[in-house]
């Protein structure tokens, strides 16, 4: 009986880890989209001289966001949960 409970707990942990992995992948995609949009809007604002200072900041923040997202994508956080 103890083996059945242990196997059930292991299945539950694997299920939660898989769901966490799916959510993590979706957040990485959303972060990449947000970084791309931020960079594009920053470039448009900067190059059109609508608001050059804000455009430069948006461009820089977009690049920083893209770097952070790439770093988080390479960490493999969901795989650290499953033993």
C-alpha cells in the first residue's frame, strides 16, 4: 500500500512539474514578444524624433528584457523540480 501512495505522489509531482514547464514556456514566449514590441516601439519613437529620449530608453529596456528572457530560457527551471 505504501508503494501505491508513493507512486501516486510521484505521479502528482511529475504532473505539477509538467504544468509548471508549460507555464514557463508560455511566459518565455510572452516575454520574447514583449521585448520585440518594446524594441520596435522604441526604434520608431527614437528614429521618428517623436520622443527621442523615451525611444532610446524603450530600445535599451527592450534589449535588456530580451537578454533576461534568453538567460531565463537557458536556466531550465522546470527541469530542476523533477529529480
